[in-house]
């Protein structure tokens, strides 16, 4: 028989991972996990395209960002945001992508400023840009699409 503390932990993990995400705090927790997965796709693609694909880091960043965007969208609609404002999936993705394009602009500006202006390695610059874009994306998408 499980103790009360054990049951409490199980209930917490069930709310965080399995039940519909009904509060902003649970959505932010899940969006952070989704953001981590999307960042891994984005960051890994940036590295591979730049180092092995021979692309300029800003072009690689744009392609990698698109791959991360699709990853983020798919995981967000399945796991993070249970309610939608738009009934059309294509319209929803369009708005999601437009917010992502704004995020891409922010990403490219911060990446360029930190790499060219401050002299950081492009991968370190990407980590800084990811924090800024993460916050932009969560709040813009939460307010515009998933109330």
C-alpha cells in the first residue's frame, strides 16, 4: 500500500505529465519541456548545417529554427495547450508560424548581435537567443491561440 506522500507525488506527476494542462503553471512547465525538445532540434540542426553542411550560421539558424518550430507546434497542440481559440488547424498553424517568424527575427537579431557585436561563439549566442525567444513564443502563443 502506498503512503500518503507517495500518492501525493504520483498525483503531482500525473497532473504535470498526463492530465489535461488546465493551469498556466502546468502549461508553462510542459512548454518548457516542449521548448527543450524543440531547442534540441533547432540547436542540433544549426550545428550540423553550419559545421557539416557548410552553410553560413545565419542561414543555418533560419532553417534550424523552422525545424524547431514544427517540433514545437506538434508537441504544443498535443500536450501543452488543451483549449484552442481557432477551430481551423491550418489557421492555427499560420498564426503559430507567424509568431514563430517574429521569434525568428528576434533570434537572428540576438544571434547576430552576440556573435558579431559581442564576439561570442555562434552556439553560445544561440543559447542566449533561445531564452529570449522562448519567453516571447510562450506568452504570444498563450495569449493569441490557447486561452
